[in-house]
C-alpha cells in the first residue's frame, strides 16, 4: 500500500466520521428520536437531556461525557460499564504515556538512519513507502540505535505494569463498594446448589434440600426453590403470551378503525392456517380471546404438574443474611465433592435454567469438548482468512475476475477499493463467529448469562489474535516464504518478526477504519433509528410493541472487548517497531471512551450486572498481548542481529511474574465474595419473600398471582422457618 | 549377580529374621521389658497384654494382629495409622490379585521360550543367570508371546484402579467419621488467621482481630489469641525447666544416698562452669533451687512483655461451633487475598509457631526456592549414588583397594559381601536425607507439623524413585552405554527399558533385605531395648527421666511411606518383566502389615492426628508409580520390537484420567472439612475456655496458673462475648 492510498483511506474515513457526527447532532435534537438516542435515561425516568430546552448545542454531548463521573456511570449503567471505562482509560493511559517517550525519541532515531530496507524487503516482499522510513525497519542491523528501541520496549512494559496494577486495585474497590452497598439484591441472599444426589425415598427433593440446609444453617436458612424442568410449561406460556399480544394488537387495530369516520369500526380478521396465509377466516378478537381462555387452564395444570413431578437435581437456597450466603457459596458441603455443589447464585434475570441440571463430571467433560472444538475452529478459520487477505488485493481480483477491470481502471475508485477491500472482507467474516462461540460457551453448562458471555469473549479474543493479527501478518508473508516455513516450522517467531514492519500501514488503516466508521455508526445510531421508524410506521400498533421497538440493547461486551483487545494487541506489538501507530491507538481509545460514555449514559441498558467480573479476563488478555509483544520484539532484535537483544529476555519473565502476583493478590475476590464485604449492614430488613419470588421464572410465576397457597403447597409441605423479615 | 549369591542373600536374611523374631518372643515376655514392647497400651492405661498371665504363647502377637479391627487401630493409634493400614492392605491386594493371574501365566510363557538373551546382554552388559529365564528378557523379540505380557500390564493397571478407588472411598469415610465424631476437639473450633494487616492506630492487634471477626460472625465468635514472638520467653522457660529437672534429679540422688547405710546422705554437688567441668563446686540442691527462684520472676516479666509488646501478624480465632469454624477456614475474608488469610487450625500439639508470622507472598517465594533446592538435591545426589552402585561391586573394590584382596578371596565371605555391599551402601546413604527434607519443608512456612511431614515425605518419594530406582537401573547401564546417551538424550525411556531386566535380581534382593532385616529389627526393637536398659541403669534417676527413656515415638510416616512407595514402584515396574518379584512384594507388605499392626497397637504413640490427610499423597504416588511402570513397559515393548506395542498407549492416558477424576471427586474433602460433616451434633456443650487454653504455648501457660486475670488482662481489654458454654 503506497502513501496516497493510505492518506485517501484516512481522509475518507475522517469525512464519513464527520458526516455521521453532524447527522447525530441534528437527529438527536429531534423530539421524535429521543427514544432512540436517550432510551436509558427515559427508562430511568429522567429527562432526555438536562435543562429540557429543545434547542441545544449539538456538541453538548462531548462536554457531558467529559464531565460525567464514575459514580454517574455506575448509577445509570452499572459496575460492569464503569469497569469497561476503567479498561478504556487504562489502555489510553498506557498508550499516552508510551507515546510521550517513544514518539519524540524513536521517530527521529529511525528517520535519520539510512536504512537496510533492501535486505529486508527480500524477505517480507512488501513495497516500502515514505511511511516506513519512520519505522524500525529503517534502522540498520547491528546498529547501536537499536538500544533506543530496546529501552522503548522496557518503557512500554513498565508503564503497562504500573497502570494495570492501579486499575486492578481500583476495579477491586469498585466491586467491593458495589457488593457492600446497603441495597438488598436478591442474588446476595441466595446460593445455587447443583448435583443434588438422588434421595432414596422418592421424588420430593424439596424436603431433602430443606432438611440438608436446615441442619447446616439452623439459624439463617430461609427457604429453598427446587429447579424444575420447564420445557413444556415454557412452551405453553410463550404461546399464551403470543396470543395475548396478538389480542391486544387486534383490539388496538379495532379501536383505531373506529375513529376514522366509521363509528362501528371494522373488526380485524385473520386466517387460522399456516402463518396466517391459509385456512378459515375468523374474527381476530374473538379467536384470540378463545385461544387465551383455552390456554390459561392448560398452563395452570402444567404448572402444577411441573412443580410436583418435574423437580431436577438443582435448587436455589435462600438465606436470611448476606454473609451466610457468601460463605456458603465458597464452602465444601458434602464429603463427595461431586455432590451438593454450592456456588454463587446468578442474578434472577441471567440464570441459564436449562444448564442447571447438568452434572459435575459432565460439566467438565463438556468444557474439554468445547475447548477442543474451539481450538479446531481457531486453527481452521485461519485458512480462509489467510486466503482472503491474499486474494482480496485488487491485482489478484482483476486476475481472477477479468470483467471487473473497467470498473477498477478509474483511479479514484481504485484507490478507495484498494484501501478498504481487505479490511471489509475481514470485518464481515468476523461478524459470523460470536454467536457460535456464545452457543459453545453455553453448552459448557455455565449457570449464568454473564459467565457464558465472559467465556465466549475469552475464546473470541484468542480467535481474533491468532487469526486476524497473526493470520494477516503471517498470511501476507506465507505466500512468499511458504517453503521456508515448511523446512523450519520452529522459526515462527523470527518469521513473525520479519513480517511485522511490512504490515504496519495495513494495521494503521485497520485501526483508523475501526474508530472512524465504527464509532461514527455507533454514535449516530443510523441503523437502529431507521429500523425504529420503519417499525413504528408499519408494524407497531400497541404501546408494548412500540416500547419493544426502541428498547435498547446492552453494550455487547462479548464482541466489543475482544475487538478492543485486538487493537491493544496490534498497537502494542507495533508500538516500538512503527511508533506512528500509537497516535491512532490513542484516537481509537480516546474517541471510543467519549462515544461510549455518551452511549452508556444515554442509550444502552445493561442486561446483567456481574460486579466487574469481566476485569480479570481483560487484565490477563492485556498481559497476554504484552507478552506476545515482548516475545515478538525479542525475535525482531534477533532478526536485526542486535548483540544486546538478550537484555530483553527478563521482560517476558517479568510479565509472567506480574500476572502471577496480580492473580494471587486480587483474583479470588472476583470469584468469591469476601466476607468482610458481605457483612456490611443493610439499609433495611430484607423482604425475604420478595427475594424468593424474584427467582420464580415468569412461566411459573403467573400462578403465584392466581393461587399463591397452591404454589406454596405444591412446592413443599415443610413449614417456613421463622425469617428475620 | 549369580544364583548362588542371590540364594545366599535370601537365606541369610531369612535366618536373621527368624532369630530376631524369636528374640522378640523371648524378650517381650519379660516383665522388665513391657515398657519397651507395650508402651502405647501402658500409656492408654491398659494391661500390656490381655489376660495378664505372664507365660503366654510367643506367637500370640500374630493372632492378635490378625484379629484386631480397624476400629481398635483408630482407638489406640488414630485415624492416620488406620489409613496407613488401608495403604498397606491396598498395595497387598493389588499385588495378590496381580500375582493370581501373572504368576501362573507369565512364568511358563517366559520359561519355555528359547530367549534372545545374547542380543540383549550386549546392551545391558549384565550376566544373566537361571533366574532370568523366568523373566520377559527370555522371550524372543517380535514373539506373539508378548501379547501375554501386554495383557498382564492391563490386568495390573485395572486391578490398581479398582482397589485405589475403593480405598479412596473408604479413607474418605474414615475421615468423615472421625471429623463428625461427637467428641470435642479443639482444632475443630478454631481457625488460624495469618497475614493480618498492620492496623493504623498501633500495636494492639487483639482488638483489631476481635472487632474484625465479631463483625463477620456476631453470633458465633468466641475469642481470639494473637500469636506472639516467643523466642525469648521460650529460651527462659526451657532454662527453667532444665533447672527444675536437675533439681529433681539432685533430690532423687540425695534421697537415694540416704538409704545406703548413711542416714544423712551425701548432698550431690556440681561445678558451675562450662558443662559442669570447671568452676566452683557447689551444693546442687541449693544451687538449682536458687536458679529456679531466680528464673521464675524473670519468666513472668518476660511473659507479660511478650503478651503485650510482641504480638505478631497471626492469630488463632475461636468459634462456638464447628460448622462456623469449618466454613471460616474455607472462605475468603478480605478483599485483598493476601490479607486476613484464614485456614484450618492445626492441632495444638502440632502448631509450628515460628512459621505463623511468615507473610503470604513470602510463603510462596519460600516454596519455590525450596522446590528449586530440592530439585537440585535430587539431581546432584544421583551422581554419587550412581558412582556407589558402580564401584561397590567387589571386582571394582578389589581393583581400587588391592589390599582387601586376601579378605575377599574366601568364597563364603565373598558371596555375602557381593550380595550385601551395594544395598548396604545405598541404605546408609539414604538415611542422611529425611532430616534435610523436613527442615526444608518447614522452611516453606507450613503451619503444622503433619503438613510439613507430608511435604517432606512427598519430596523424599521423588528423590527415592529418581535416585534409587532410576539411578541404580540406569547407573549400571550408564557405564557401558555412556556414549549412546550423550548422542541421544531423548532415548531415556528405551534405555530404562533395556536396563530393567538385568537389574531384577538386584531389586529382589533389595526388597528381601528390607523386609527380613527391616521388619525383623522393627519387631524385635533391639536398639530401643538396649538404649532403654542402658539409660535406666546409668542415667535415669527420677520417674520423669525413666518415662522419657521409654516413651515411644510415632510411626515415622515421613520416611516409612516413601520407603514403602519405593518398593511399590520397584515391584510394579518389574511385575510383568520379572513376575517372580511379586511374591517378594507380597511378603514385604504382608509381613509389614503384621509387624506394624503389632507395633501400632502396642508400641508407637502417634505424635499428631491429621485425619487421613496423608492419603491423597499416597494415592497420587501409587498412581505415579503405575504411570512410570506403564511408560517403561511401552518402551520395553518397543525394545522387543513388538508390533502391537501401541495397544498399551491408552494405559498412561487412562491413569491420568483416573487420577483426575479421583482428585476431583475426593480430594477437596481432604483439604477442607465438609459442612455436612462438621454440622453433626456434639456429645456435650463444648467448654470453650478449655479449648482456648489448649492452644496457649507451655512457655506462656505457666503464668496462667499463677495469675489468670493478669493473662486475660494483658491480652485484651475487650470483654468476652457471651459463649454458649
């Protein structure tokens, strides 16, 4: 890639970003769009923007984002979001501090050398442009100037250690503060019990669980809820809810038809056959009312049946105080470790019910099977990606598809295509994977949504680093040096080191594309806006349907964090080789921080709260990126035939040591709740019944309203213990 | 080694064993020796032997050992001893079951083949005798007869899995039964707290600890005891105790002198200078009385000072029930994992006080440093041992020391020397190590004596297997094939496999020596008997001194178990190659079981009780021996050029899987106390004050008797919480 196509790429991206930003400023001011641009504030019962005036500065959001405090983020979007901002600002800090030393020193040192590009270009087979004069590739082998680069690696490493340590401590405090908060949170009073052994006497697990926990916790045990197999009842309940919605919709249509000059109105009709396309035509309101009335008793009898007969080998157990629950989740209860496994209860909204029944050894087996599948996926995805990055250059495309030649001949178009084609192919390709990884993680038997997302995100990170970073870097070189690899497969570090400089401009464009276009689209919310307006106009008839149309998603950590991690890995790995990449990294995380701060405060609504459990994952992965960087640099100094390259050997060891100490000092608190934290006093005496009910799945809870005693009775004949409530 | 020296060695050992056994039968019947042969029963307040008649069958002990139940062992010698017998009988079971199939099948299969000894002996350089005709070395390469040996490996492996699984379950039940027993045991009500952070206000840690735990456990916290730096007070206390003993001794001597015709008696005197050899001559009674009176106030003031000023960063915390203590020991208390570390309290008698103050990361650092030192020791001990096993053959000795030639020329002597010399050298060499390993394990910062012994024992096992087994096996071959090794260092498995058959007779002699001589000495207790009688006659003057002279030690697991493990490893590894070794293994564990059952019931007195925590170590090490065996056999089948050798590949994988499943299912209960076990009801309401006092070190407890309030007062000004007692 030459300089002109590089600059064109940057320029176009920037223009698109500006357009999107102005679009945002214009569209977000319109009152009809507030539900798209401020849904989180609206859901929290706040005014879309403070002051309430309709005409406001279109760039006020920047000021608001900058002046917002961490406490505001926690209040409006939860601890997880605040932790995500700690991540963003930590990486930003690492890059800014690195650039302060690296840019003024390394750029002149590289630019003023005469370079040994010719010897290098034979191996990496990439045309060097003016941009490459600013990189380490321009420094002669064995040159004492390499000392500056070696010390640069040390500087970046120590900055990273320092800021990561500070961040870990800070996140740990955030988590502690959230967990010790005096608000009553149901999950702090409950534990999840799995692998309940089959009792000899029969199916009533409820009594078994109750007597087991009452013996161990005579004073603090409140009640237990045995997990049931809800497959059938869920199906009926969904059907019922569907008919209820359709009924409401039909009534809304009927009411709407009344006003327009027709005081009787037209009763809506529908066909009863497949997808409403065939079958007898019936009056919708009457038909759906019938259906609803039919299903309600069916649901009720199925609910009773489920509660009585379909009890599984898992339960939720409730305690009257937080300390006992926190302590129970960490302790061994049964002599055989694979029975009565007790763990933290997930939040009610994020329990993955179907996973709870999976047994101890089956969980471990599933985990290993999933790991193997993921490892295979990582390896075999590499082949098409390497092929794509090699074939989607224009020259190759023209060779393969000669009919596109006339289109490509136009110079301007050619430059744009050349700049974007490979990256676009890559981005589209990557969008297919996360759902697969989430499904695989769920199949491991993980009990909570957030945990499954963390697991999927971790897999995605390794995937993305191995395939995108290593794949692109090595893929370009593989075509020229395929035979070398075959002969010396253990020289992969050297190969990586030689390939890196040639790909610097590729990755700079990649980063720029990601932040200009990615964050531009993020901020402007063009796609959700269009979808919302289309839905509102043509589909939504009731209030509920309208709310569902604008209801915001969450920040989507599962794919967002691995994406950010890829940028961290790229920028770290190039930080010393081509320091010019650092400003782009700073822009990525700077603009990202700003745009996402706005989105977190105003748009997204978290789907769950894990109290910062994501942090250790991020921490380990930043360290993994640093380690990759250090090892690559060791190889690169070797390629440059620098005699003092071994001076960098302590760095990877130091990184491992740092990781070890951090995980020993901080990690366990992210797995278990420390008792000194859980034992803080509550604001009010907890309403245990309410806590208990918050865990009843919706498909079973309808009965509760109808016939509470029945529910109580069906679940157990054991009288309640005296609770503190 | 030829057949005649092999038989001589066996014969001599057997004769010595018979002599020792008759000696035991004769000596143990003498009333004056009961304290040597029945100290455990005497200490438990029982008659030396049942029935009480003086003349009894000299072989009654065999009947008594055989008819004793596991419950008797637990009552008289504790759970640890019972677990040790589970180990012995499990290994015995493995060997007996293996021999049932292996002996009748493999011996004929091997003996009837013509053998390819000549091709083999060029590599292993050992003279083959008639004995070797019974071994796998006698089977031709590529012969289909090797199938029998391969299936033999499978049989041994599955027998081992089956019996180990049963044993693990049984030991887990033994542990559970002991832990849920209704007797009050102080360690079940206490936890050990380490890494207490420095409080900002000052030195009074007691209040800090009290308030911390009272917040978390408002209902069940009883009291805390801050660990103090007892160095000085211990020194004074020891000095005082020494003088008290000397005073008692002087008084006894004086009393004894009165009776012998001299009604006034002679007052004993001593010199005050160095070791009582120089200095002024003084009246002993007067002198020691003065010294005691001098030291008592000094001790008291030092005790007060210690309790007030020398509080360390560790404490024992007491709870009013077992469940809370068990739960507290497993849970995370502080947000920072390296502060307020809570763990199980050791028994009062086995606390390693000086280790308690060592900090979190320092403990881990110490552990790694110790591991490195041990690894170096293991590697560098190998060199002298290999040298010894090569040089202590008679031929080599004669070459080196020509003057011993006339001695060696006598045929009978030569045979005996040839049989014993290498083994004796080895046994003496090994006796030097355990103390070093125990000291190293203590230096890791382990808080309890039993844990340190387990750690030392684990190290000793690896040492003994690597050095004795691999060292001897490879050492003999190393001299002939040193150059092969240098060129192909990765062929160590093949080398091991080729070396094994040549050493079979060496190890058979080794096993026989160990059980005939070892258990003969063990049973007859010749050495302790002689020492006791010498002490009684010439040294002991008071009752206390006499009791100290016969007071029994414990079973000495630290060295006993690795020794047994070595035999397990040897017998397993040779079980298929030279099945004739199995009967010797059976004899070792059979005689061992019988002799030690006698010793456990009548002689040894356990120094601590860890409720079977030794078992997982033993289990893992038996599995490690099995794994070594399977890998060696794989190599051996390869050496025999057996085409179907890969059929044995699943075995090592199966062993790893079996180990993984066992450790997942059972192991955690050996680390933590399961709450369902701890929550069993007690026989009586625990006397908390007594539990608390049992942990006061003797050097501090003397004051308690003198001035209880002072003690209470010095430790804390916080009033006691209402206890359940």
